[in-house]
C-alpha cells in the first residue's frame, strides 16, 4: 500500500494517494514516509481547493495567496506543480498582471512541455503586453498539438495580424482608445488631444512646438483612419500605411474652432 501511495503521489494524483496513505498509517502509525507524504498531500490539496474557491468567487488576491502557499511546498510532483502554476497564472491574468503570469506559465511549461493550456494562456498574456511574435509561437505550438481545435488556427492568424500592425503606428494607442471604441469615443479622444497638442497652444519654446507638431500629426492621422469606417476596417484587418489613403488635409485640425490659424501652411485649421 505504501508503494502504491508513493506511486500515485509521484504521478500527481494526490486525491487518490491520500486515502491509501491514511490506511498505511492506521496499520503503521510510525511510518515516517507515509506520514510525510500524507501531510503534504493534505496541505497542498486543501490550499489548492481554497484557491479554486476564491478564484470562482473572483477573489483573485486571496486565490493567489493560497496557490503561492501550496507552491512553497518542496518536492511536489511535476504534473501537480504545473497545475498549481497554471491556476496561479489564471488568477494573475484576472488581475491584469500579465508579465507575472508569463513567468508562472513558463515555469509550468518547464515542468510539463506538453501542457497545451499553459501555452495558450501564455500566448494570451503575450498578446495583452504586445509581444505578438511570442504569442504566434505559442499558438502555433497549441495548433500543432491539437489540430482539431480551429480556434488555435484563428488565434495564430490574429496574432500575426497584430504583429504586423505593431510594426507600424498604433492608432488606437495614439488616441488612448481600446479597439472596441465606437465613433463617439474616437471623436471625443481626437478633440481632446488635438487641442492639447495644437502648436498654437505649445509656444513655450521651439522644441515644445516641434514636439507638439509631431504629436498633432500622429493624432490627426489616427483620427483620419479610425473615423472612416472603410479605412478603419482595412487598418483592423492589418492594412499597412501604404494602403491607407489619408487624402488631402488629413493633418488639418477639426477640433479647434475658435483657435487662431497658425503659421505653418501645411497645418491649416
């Protein structure tokens, strides 16, 4: 029974190992091997279940504490370790602590290189922090391991599209918007930033005027694309700057009525 309990523990099946180890201790209360494994299994299983309960209740900070306490135990089987790390990473993702989640997911993958779920979660984290090439690699691994899952192939294409967009200006970031922003959001953000960076309002020095001019140009370009449904669709689909037809006057300010016309002829209000 002791050998069976040890084997189940080593396989990471702590739930099945516990009753067997308990039986060993009933027959041999002084068996230190059974006692040590039983206590460890009971402690980490309890902590994991508490963590899962907190996670389901969206109490992610307390879930993290439970998972961290469980992970502090030494000599855990690799299959169990990868589960704890993956669960901890999921809680970190809920808290938008993506860089920390990547570290735990990488440890999880080191413990089990075939853990597809960990690769997918890490790809999601990489996407959130703008590391699209890394996301592509992880999604491609998942797609190779589970070719029947069509979502992974879609994720690969989406990550590649994001990587292509990252190589050029991020118009959503320039306007401080989420990709789900509606037309009103785009217009509101443009008006605010166009007034803030209008060169007529940044005349403290030649350097400040030039900095404002560059930012104003980016804001105007972003608005020219995101305010036009066709251009926005093309941009969201990965269209490059060479495919964007800004048209004449795309650098003109549409938000500064009442502000005096400034001297540079290429930036007329």
